[in-house]
């Protein structure tokens, strides 16, 4: 079968790899044929050449796994040894091996759920990041009537703004050097601040957000600025993927201002995906508005190259496996 993977910094290469054998699938897994995959912000560090923590000592580079690192996927079930999903069912969710840039992919059966065919696969694939966001917002305190901020207005930050507003936030401000004013209203943003997290945190007066979501990741600085920006007694959720094992935090500031710092990923994939499906039923345009560019999967190199850029026009980049 064909696969794509990263071969060095910013290089996407097609390979031929033995296909998974349905009869040899481990219990609790499912074999799917991807119909679409969405590029996540967390993929970009590997695209730029970062060594992957998903590998063992003998396989140290991202290029060693065919299909790496695509994990947001929608596809049709080809085989399910445990019978968790019927053959031919369309499912959406996680490729748990982060290897979905391939003709076929094996994933945990509990990490995908059935989804109807009422919308194109290139749209519903983003139910996976929406599930992540909904799972976080459910854990946050005091959203109804609160003033909240989202630092980083890429696709995941825009989804956070939408879900926070839907949860009853009185005022949602988004912070990003990229101008998102053209799409602010579609995603529930009451205000956008076009600047860096550092400058924004220093602009604030006594009217500070009670909840701040860090939706940037991949570096240390923005977390510190979010801690500095939140009101005393407030909560910071670090959603962005950390690139280092240990991050320095202004613990004295947190202590003196009774700041709560939260982080974490989705523990129950299926429940989060079902919540995302229900959310899309109430907000049918949220995923339509999120996707700005769609590429044939065999133009993966161009898709990742675009995803590696920032502009007001570029939101979610999706790969179409059916073209």
C-alpha cells in the first residue's frame, strides 16, 4: 500500500509499505481505509524535523513510521476482529498510532465512533479536534457569565472560542499576531487582539479574564504570559502540546494570586467524539467554517507546506483521500 511520511525537515515522501493483514489484527483494533485526514498543529513540529517521542530507541525519527504523523481521520471500516464496528461503517476519530497518512490504517476500536454520511468526509474529520476542545471546556470552572481568553487563534483556538461562547461565556477575547477579525463572529469571539501573548499580558488592567486557554503550544513563553494575564483566583488551561519534559512556571505568582493551572488530553475518545457529533448537530456550520483548504492526499507535500504558514486566510488544512 502507499504511505507518506516525513523524510527530514519539511520533506514529505511517498513510500510503498506492506498492508496490514486483517486476520492478524490485535484484539480491540479496527482496520480502516481513510477518506480524509486533517493536519493538526501538533503535526507541524515533526514536519519541521523534530525527533518524535512516539518512537523507541531504535526508531528515533518521525520518518521511520510510514504514515506519520497524521492522527485526525475519518474512514470506512475494512476489518474489525472484535466486531466493535460493522464492515463498511464510516467512523471518525483518532489514528492512535499517528500513522493515518496511508492507504490503510489500524487504530483502537474505542478511539473511533460511527458517523453518518450527511456531510463530506473532509468536513466531519474535524470532529476529532472539536472533541478535544469540548472535553477540555467541560472540565473548566465558571464559564457561564465569565470573561475568558484564548491565546492562539489557529483552528484549535477558534474552536475553543466557539465552544466557550456556547458554554455561556460573557466575553471571549482571542489573542494572536495573525488578524482573525474576518472570522471572529463565526467563532463566537467578542474581541480579537492582534499582538503577541507577551504584549497582551502587559496591556491588561484590572479587568482580566477568569479563564485563559493556551492554544499555541510548542514553546514555553506563552504559558508564562497566560499565567501572568489571568485574574487572581483564575484558571489557565495549557492545551498546546509541550515540546519539553519540564516547563518553568512562575510559581510565586501562581501562589500569591491563587492561580490554577490545568492540562491534559482526552481520556475517553468515544465519549468525546459523541459529544462533538451532538455539538455539530446544534452548530452545523462550525466545521464548514473551520476548513479553509482541501488537498488531494497525493499533494500532501503542498498541504503541509501551506499548513506551515500563517495568514488570515489559512485555517484548517484537510487531505482528501477520495480524489
